[in-house]
C-alpha cells in the first residue's frame, strides 16, 4: 500500500460546544497550511475536512517554486521528494499554427536566484502529505482535526455588515446526514473550502450582498490521467501548454506526474465556453476530439491508455481584477471573525491556472494577521480589512499581469506571432523562464522598451 493511500488517524472528535481560537473549514493545501501556520503561532486550531483521507482533488497537478518555499517551512518538502514525482525542467508552449517554444527552467540557474522550477505530482499524493503534516502540527499544539464532517451552517452573530462570524455547525456525512449536528465556536474562522466555500459565500452573498461568482472570472477544467503519452517519458522534463483553435481562449495541457502517467486536460473561461457552438461545446467532448482527431496530438495518444475513473471536471475561481468591483479585489475575502484563503478567496492565476502557491501564501498571511492576545474575543473588521489590503498588495500586480497575458492569448494571430518570435530569439525564452519562476518579472513584458527592443526589432 502506498503511503498516500493509507488512512490518517485524526484522533477523537471534540465535544459538541467546544471553543477554539481558530477553526479552519477545508483540509486541502490552503486549509492544511492555514491550520499549520496558526497552530505554530500558538493558536488552538480545529481543522474540519468533509472527506475522509485519502481523497483525490481534481487539478493540473503542478506545484511551482512559490509553493515549495511554504512546503519546506511546514516540513512537507522531504515527504514530497520521497514519493514518486516529476521534476519540471521546462515548459513547452504551442500556438494554434503549430509553432512551439520550449522555455527552460535550469535548476542550477534557478538555485542561484533563490528560485525552484517545481514538481508535478498527483494531488492525491500532495494533499495527503499536507493534511497529514497539518494533523501532526495541530494536535501537537492542543488542537483537533475532524474528517468526514461537512459544514452545515456558518454561525453569525449580529446583523448586516456589523455582524461577526463566531464558528460553525457540522455533521458527519454532511448536511443530508441523519447524524447529530455539532457546534464549535472560535475567535476566527478560516474559509478554505474551495470555489464554493460556505465561509466565502457567507461573507460575500449573505453579509455584504456582493457577488460571489462571476463567470467572466470562473474557469471550467477537465482532467484525465493517461499512460504512455508519446514524448513525455521519464521522471524529469517538460510540461506542455498548447493554445490551439479548438480550445482558445483556453488551453490544452500535458503535465507528466511520474511513473509514465500524464495529467491531460483543458481549461477555459466559463463565459467563453458558453459562446462555443457545435457538438464539441463541453470540455469533455473537446478533449476527446483533440486526443482522437487533432493532427498534432492523435499520434501521441495512439499507443496510450486512459486510466479508468480519472476523467473529472471542476471549476477554478480566477484572481483576475473585477471591473467596478463593489469592494475589494479580486473579491471580498474577510470580515469580522473570518478570513478566506486559496480558491475560497478567488486567487488562482488567470494565465497559468496554478493556485497552490497563492493558496499557501494566503494561508501564511492569516497567521500574521490573527493575533491571539489581541483577537481572543473575536477577529475584528479592522483586522479583516488589513488582511484583504495586504493580500492584494502581495498578489495584485502579479494577478493583473497574468490577466493581461490571458487576454493576449485570445488573439490567435498575436499568440502565433509571439510564439514564433520566441522560438527564434533566445532572450525571449530567458525572459519567459524568469517570468514563470518569479512573477515579479512579468512586469517586464508590459514595458514599452522591452516590447520594442525584444519583439519588434530583428
């Protein structure tokens, strides 16, 4: 039995009515990290996960350099390295006209810059290790961890925008279960329950009457695992992102995850997907056509095997700035008594679709903004405002630049021209390499001098 397929013993369930300093709703990477960071900061934490481990999470499976710094801090890096994974040394970008550019991510050069190229491994492995470590940290610091319990209600005291979230109610098996409901209170509740997180919905829709969902900023994703895809053998090498006609304005990806297995998928903005015409409107049908009939890919899958049960779809809330946002960017993610992290705070990169790095960053930030001595009677509105401002100050420029890149990729001719140009000019590849590893470098792309010197001049 593989390490990540074993059950995780989370101990006894806390008594109904127990009080904690921090309650974390959701045990994925964002929730596990938030629980760990806050427990390490001296808080008594309750971590609630609705599923029972091991469990799968649908994703592209890439874990980038930004994520690995947090993974190291939490004591998970060695666990990741000890299990099967794929080391990403480059990214191959393909355009609709067949042009390709391979952007190298040399480990030695990245190490000198203090950067890492990243790994790719199934989320069933990565999430397992993050949760297992969180279980250890939380319980070592006097907290508790619950599996298999779905949150049925967010407890709110007061009315309107002056109200405060003060805990949760949950049940074994979730809302429709016949099991008794358990109530837990806290000074802070952290929402880490993904794109449909009940804490996030309470903050945005119920308390502030602001939109939680906007299809212009929500992406649909569809993923399968295939074995023996041509050109992607080994345990180190490239991952591939292809901007092809049938998927634009999204992309088709091929991410090896080790042991000859490749994560194959499609991502597309939901608002754009709904504009598609014809029989291949669903992502499932589009992907089937690309694999079986697309002239550039069908031969690569001719001797490949689809892993049974691996075909799954999901949604990704992008961190792209909203026009005429009613409050905070990308949307309100905190209030008195609560903060949200990761997908629950809509922090997925609009260009790459990667969300783990931003999830872990936001998780660490919650521990910096929740001060036990100061907030023992409740996390304040003032502190909530501080968290949201700090979050956007850290990620706003990066997410805004990624949004620009996302929009550029809608223009097929421009994408074709850029990829063709990049394949012939090494300095563009170097810039793209640095941009992918350190998003601060994305700002270079929008410099008029860079555009003139690098793209327009021969």
